[in-house]
C-alpha cells in the first residue's frame, strides 16, 4: 500500500538569517574557505584520468533505442498526446526531457553516418516520440558531412502531419540550411506544395534569418526572398499558413521593424485579421 506524502512547509528567511556573525565565526569560516580553495589542486591530482574519459558505451542499435523509449512510456500521457496531436500513429507518452537525455547520449555514441542511420530507423517506426528523437539526433550546427542528414530531413517534410514533429524537423533542417543556403532553392519549392505542412515548413525552417543582429547583404537577400513567399501565400486561408507567416513577420519585427511595417502596409490586408495583428504585435 502506498503512502501519501504530506506537503512540506517552505522555509522562509527571517531577520535572524541576515544578522552579522560574531567576528570569531567570520574568521573561522574565512579560514575554512581558504583551505577549501587550496585543496582544489590536491583534488585534481587525485582524480584518475580514466574517470574523465569514461566511455559512453557501444553505439545503440535501432532496437536498443526503441527499447529505451518504450521503457519510459506512460499510458495516460500517451492517450492525452494522441487526442491532442490527432495524427494516427503510436504514442508512448514519453516526456521531452527524457527524450533529450536519450538523444544526447546517442549523439555521443554515434558518428554522423550512424546518427543518420538511427534517425532513419526511428522515423520509419512511425512512433511519435521516435520521430521526435530522429529529428533531434540531427539538430546540430556543426555536422560534417551533412549531405545525407539534409537529404533525410528534406524527405521527411512531405510526411509532416502534426506541429510537434514538424517543428522539431524544421529545427534540425534550419541548421542545415544555414550551413548551406543554396538549399533554399529546394525550400522555395515547398511553397508550391499542395500539402499544408510542407508549405508551412518553408517559413519555419528559415526563421534563423529573422533573428540576425547584423545581417550581411546575402542575409538581407534571404529575408527578401522569404518575404516574397509570404506575399505569394498571403491569401492562403489555411490557419497554420497564416500563423506561420505571422510568426515570421513578428520575429523579424524585433530586428527590422521598418521592413515589417512596410510589408504590412503593402500586403497586410490580404492576411486574416488574427495573423495581421500577430505580425504587428511588437510594432
């Protein structure tokens, strides 16, 4: 039989806590602090070199990774997630921090080709948390070589069907597009897709260009390019597309309010009212 734990009271500071210590107590604490600081060198020499470079273990197989995810499953939370995301797939109910911890370990155990291969298998399992983990495996600014990673991420875009997976995939994708802006040619083609999540991804994956403090001429050209996509899709009535355009404009307004103001004056009336208000939130 489980026992209910009672609530513990929170200790609050009192005036006594801030009263000055007697001189002899101050002197004793000061001496202890000096002795503690002096012991750092002894501690460092005592530490064994092997402890500083403990191996992370063998690279996980796909079966290992799926078993790790399933060991954290929570049926109640899984049911809530399925109802919320409304995409037909298996949900485990694993928390984001737990997924992050597992992915951090796997990235340390795998080289780049290994991460790509594990990500491919996790995605193909069509488990919600596995797809999140697959994208997180490839969220790294410095990933060399990254061609296989980009090809895999781009192949996922046409399969997006829920915002949590979509945003995680775009977070991985934005690193690869920033690393090689020529990939924007492929991203631009997504704006013509009949699939809403693919069109939306074009805006979410290019968000890094809205956040630059000192954009270079090439960066400004990218901004104008994405603003032209927003202009072309301003009358797209899908809520998620309107939200994505508003999100992009709102973020850009923090760095270049004049440009966003000008865009809204020229094209804002073509947006839905909620998107227009969202885009102008910081103006």
